[in-house]
């Protein structure tokens, strides 16, 4: 039952073990960003009271996203958040029906009590899932992100590392197609006009 769980603010150190073990982007989770982090705890600890769920809200990652979604300039982006990480321990995800939807809605409620929230963006990587949880949580669906490519730098041992910033001239590597992402928005500020096309 949902009454068996409590939601509290947590730090990055508390969130990390669950994300590193079970999040589908665990290979990229070591340097994950934090902001408003919420943890799901059992009221009666099954183990040592470990975190059974993590929901993290961070600022919009780059200003261009708010420009694309709402036509907002760099100085108009206060109150915009990304639901950047969501993860539940498999034991509760399978045993408790609709727990993820309940968890997200309660975390959104807590976030709005803490700070101004005009809109929340969330992505679902199309290579892994479609974002069913966000649909069930009443986020609007706005299609797939635009196709993009990333440059991967070839290392001396033959492996590749994705180029993150800086000059690319003279680097040995290759361009690779970036996975597209399903885009979801929860808009609370009714003065915001979404410029993306809403889809079913």
C-alpha cells in the first residue's frame, strides 16, 4: 500500500547507490546532476532503511531547450525544471501497482511547496522506453527530439569516448547518431505557450 512509504529530501550520496545499480542510464550516472532530490523509504525498514526510489529535479540543462519549448530568452527561465532521474527498486516496482506514478505526483507536490515551478520537462530515451509513467502522471507528450549526432573520440586502446566540449579539429574519431528522446511537459504556468506540437 502507498501508506507503507514515506518521501523525504535526500542528498546525492543517498541517491547514488540505487541509480548506479538500477537506472537504465547507470553507465552515465556516476556524474549525475542533483538539485531537488527525493527518496522513497519504507515506513517499516525491510533492510537498513535504504532508499527504494529516487526522483530528481534539476534546472533545464541548456537555455536553448526553453527557447525551443516556450520561446523564452536566457533571462526568462526561472521556475523551469527537468525531471532528470527517476528510479524505483525492482522489488517495489513489481509488487506495488502504480507506485511510480504515485511517487512522481507526490514529488511534484513537494517540489511546488518548496519553490516556484512553472513547468517540468522530462525525457524518455527512445532506445530504452516510451515514458509510460509520465503519460500516467498527466504530462503532455510532445513527440521525439530532433535527430542529432555526437562526435566520439578514438582512444589509443581503440575504444571511443564521447566528445563533450572544446575544439574538435585534429581529433581522431567518428560521428554517431544520438538516440532520440520522447519529450514530456507538465506546465503549471498558464502564461507559458508551448511551441512544440502536442501529440497523443
